[in-house]
C-alpha cells in the first residue's frame, strides 16, 4: 500500500514512548428494571504503538462496549482508560472531544458516510472546519482515496458505491487527520469474504507501514488471522490475552512527514 503524503499541515503520526492505550479494571453496568446487566467486567488491556489488536468474541461478549469506552462514545461505570498517558476520565467532554479529534480515527461497521456528499467530500469532512488550506485538504483526500484504490470513484456518492468501496472510503476518512490510534468496530461485518480480506489487509498495512495502532472488534476469523494480537472476550470479560506484541520494525521511521 502506497502511503498518501499529508499536505494539509496536520501533524504526522508519531510513535509514543509508552503504551498508546491502557485500560484498567473497567466495568460497564446497565440497570434494566431490578436487574443489573454486566456489559463489561474488570477489563484490563495495554496496547503498544504499531499493534493491530483484535477484540474477538461472539455478540454480547463486550467487545463493542469496550471499543466505545476507549473512544469516548461511552463512559465506564468504573475504572480508567488512558490514551497516550492521558486519563480520559479526568477530561471534560470538550477536552475528550479534542483528544479524539487529534489522536483517534473511527471506522464503523455501518460506514457512517454522509449520503449527499461525494467520496472525496466525506473524506474531507473531519477537517472541513479546521484552519487548513482547502486546496491542500482536497489533495490530501484525493491522495487517500487513491491509496485505498478509489481514485476513480472520488466523485461518486455512497449510494452509488459498493459496501467495500464505502468501507474503504471510511478508512480514508479515518486517516485524514493523521490519527495515531484507529478504532474499527466490526469493519468486515457487512462485506463479502474477498472484500473483507482487502479491508483487513489495509488495516494491517497501516500498522506496519505508518506505525498507526489499530484496535478492532470482530467475530470474523479473517481479522484475527491478520492481527498481531487477538484478545478474546466472553460474557463481558477478557478471557484470553497474550499481551502486547512487539511493534513492527521500522514503523516509527516510516511515518510520513
């Protein structure tokens, strides 16, 4: 995969000295009438720079809940989540939003593209209201779409694109701000096997070439086969975790300037 150069002025991803992500004793409880549902129980997880970590388990195992808590789309009932050393529980909503904007890229199962915007406009969207040169932002978006093999589809709207093309557009959008952490929720769930393998290969290459850290939730063995680490979950608990994998060699030096 050829990496698109960033011409917007957005900071290039750098490799932190310590873990990108630390989850400590995280619980998520829901009260349904008189019953307390334990969606997440005592979760502990450390992810280091350049890892492709896969949260794997059946529906209801807690993997999407954990991913949402990591990304700040939900808050834990108990426990701490630190991203690049920052305790997200100590941040206000606006501070957490700023951290997400600067550090995290999201890839959703349902793509979450804006239907009335073209592919290139969807990729530009996260930085559209930032003080970047518009021509440079457009070139960045075009470069990213070409990187994911969609240079010929950049002016198409999502309704005119296949599921795989929409997901690749979503990957390009997630990368536009040069995030250091990508969170992918069931990134292959709506794709056929062949297209899913292409998407997973792109996520793997982000780690090995850019040094980006990827945490993906999935029940798809294809994702697990390509991941550098598989964290297995069941009934809201992490039941098997081999621990942080070594960062891919050359990941830090391969980051674009």
